[in-house]
């Protein structure tokens, strides 16, 4: 279908079309005939017939009420009949794959004219490729699935697998050997935690929290115990399935009676008389990806203590969805194990050694969540900076008010402190063995996760205040603010509650105080 020819008008010509039945407006140097549209306008025809709108330049009024994507919708594009003589459109929304030029909208290392000791040119090329993939492939699916509550599309998981993104989300390691990463952009032996940090942070781009967890986040925390503690036979059976996106795995630890207190778990695993199988009974709750997972990495109480066992979906395994404050696309589940028979070979690590299996997993899980939290805060900061510049109150932009600037200053300081602390810890991870990380970084990572999630909730609250009623409305100008404010508490709970992690960090610090230290 050929595009219609657009005419060129002067502003004096447009102003003549200011009546009911003959109604034009100007938005960003583009002329729109809204004569027939006025009665379809959600705000009513009277808004468009206002003398400051009809036949006038309505750019400021439009962007005070609508997001840029509204004007890009096909039904609105069809209303354009021309442009203003001698003028050009200057306003644009998010450009796919591009960096934002809004101050603090990108972390410092991506901001023009700034430098970082941590990132190489390869990291920068990698970031550009990941962002392009996110904007073109994942974001459209995220918007659709967040709406209908279905799991991420199979085509998206397969596209990720083709670039080995699932494998890279497990961090650096032997599992990357022989794989072509991001189309050959980075060699397996060169892939480090900063590459993974980039993936984790770019994955927040859609701003859809439920979808983000649904996008195989259960595998990010459920597969590492198999990579690190599973037998060769188990690895051969499970790893390829998961990293190809064909079958999903989840971590099943939390229960109705025990969360952070893994010693209080009630799910039991007892051996059969011949000692060849485990019989597992019990329930798990709030299990991310549980409704559509094929494999479950399960924490059980055994005769020798706490043991981690791989369970495959089958007879005796039942999952039910749990309704939470974010989208069911995350697959949050209540899981029941009723006399589930599992080969003893599915034990991950030594019997009774489950605490070490989980503790070694927690550092990476929490670090991943910090990466996401820091970047999600930045997305909200960008929304707020744009809003206070285009929204007017008492005849002036919102940012002319000192109280508004004070809130923005707090937001900026919170997100920048979180990102810089995160990058320091990531550098330590790059230069420590897995064992050293477990010994030295559990406390600092716990403290940083507490800091990140607490500051995130403060930023969410401030953002709602800046947006007012729009900040609690699921559509329109404040849709990202509302969604963030509603879903941000997830990060403060998942991976360990804030108070528990803060206490972990302090206890580790106290153990490190020299015995001869005195005031």
C-alpha cells in the first residue's frame, strides 16, 4: 500500500481549521486532521476543541498528557496530512538499539566522554549487540506476554539459544567451551563477569518485571548446582536441554514454613530399602518458573541433613500457579512432591552437603539481582528526568521546583552508588576463584543487595510522587512508574530478605576483625 502524499502548510493556514467538523492541530511540526477523530478521543471532544488546541501548535499539551509511542501508532499516523513549512520534527522516542542521551540514563561507562577501567572495546561491542537483540527480539514479546500472562515465546528462547545467551547467563566457565557466543563476538575464554553484567542489565530494557523472571530466570539459579555439582551423566542429560531453551529448570527451595531458614525445610527425601532411589515428599512455594519447568533443583531434609536433589517432572510432581503482584508470565508456582521416586544419582553434591551447594549458588544469584536492580532504577530515573522537563505546573516545568530537584538528586546518588559498588565487586569476581568468591564476597554481595533493593523502593516511591496520579495508573504516561512501584518489592525478597542479607554481611565483617584490634 503506497504511502499518502503529505502537503506543506504554513501555520496561518492551519489556524483556520479550528472548528467542529474542520479541526487540525500541529504536533512537532506535523499537521494532523483530527476532525473525525475528536469523538474517539479518550479525553472527550471538548479537549480538542479548546481554543488553545484547535488549529494551534498542541505539541506541549500533547506531551504533557501522552507518551511518544502514542503518536507512532498506525491510527494516529494516518491522521497526518502534512508538515509545517520551513520546520522539522525534532522529537523522538526510544531509538531501537541506541544509547539514551538523557543524563544518567546510561551507566557512566556508556556515557559520552566518560571512561572506565573495567570495560574493554569488546565489552562495548558486546553491549551494542545485546541491546539490539533486546530491542528487536525480546521487547516486543515482553510487552505481549506481560499482557496475556503466557510464558515467553518459544521463538524467543530459541533465538537466545542460537546466540548462546542462555549459556552466558550462567557466567564464565567450562560450560562455554566450544560455543559461539553472540555470533562470535566474544571468545569463550575471554567471556567474563562484565560481559554477563551487560546481559543482566540490558535484560531490564522492556521494564516488564514478570516477563523478566519468566525469561528462564529459574534456569539462572536452578542450573548452576548441576553445572558445579552434578555427575557427568546428569550434566549430559540436562545441560544441553536447558541451554538450548527446549526444557526449563527451576530452583525449588522456599516453602510455606521456611524461606531464608533452609535448615527449617520440611520436604523430605528418604532412601528406598535397596538404596538406589530417593522418595521425596513435601511442598515448595513461590517457585519462579515452576509452572512450566521440566526440571526442579530441590532442597530436601535427609537423614544426613540438608541435601539438594534433581527432580524431573513426572508422576507425583504437581504444580499450581500462585497469583502475585506481577504477571503470571513468571510462572510462580506452588509445587507438590507426592512420593516422587528419584534415582540416587540425581543427588547434587554430597548427601547432607546441600548447604554448601546452595551457598555457592547464592552469591551469583544475588549478584545477578543487583545487576538488574541497578539498571531498573536507572530506567525509572530516565522516565522521571524526561517527565519533569516536559510537564508544567504553575506555568513552569516541574524541575523548576527545588523539592523536585531534591528528589532527583537522591535518585541519581542512589543509582550511581549502587552501580559503582557493583562494578567494584564484579572486578573482584573476575580476579577470584569460585572458592575465593564464596569465602570473601558473600558478605559484601549481601550488603549490596540490601542496599540496591532498599534504594530501589525509595526511588519507586519518589517516582510516584513526581508523576502523581499517573504514577498509580497502569497505562499512559506513568505506566512504567506504576509497574515498577508495584513489582519492585520482589527484589527485596527473592534471593534473601534484606535484613537477613544485611546481617550476613555484618556477621562476616565481625568474624574478620583481628583479635588484637582495639580503640
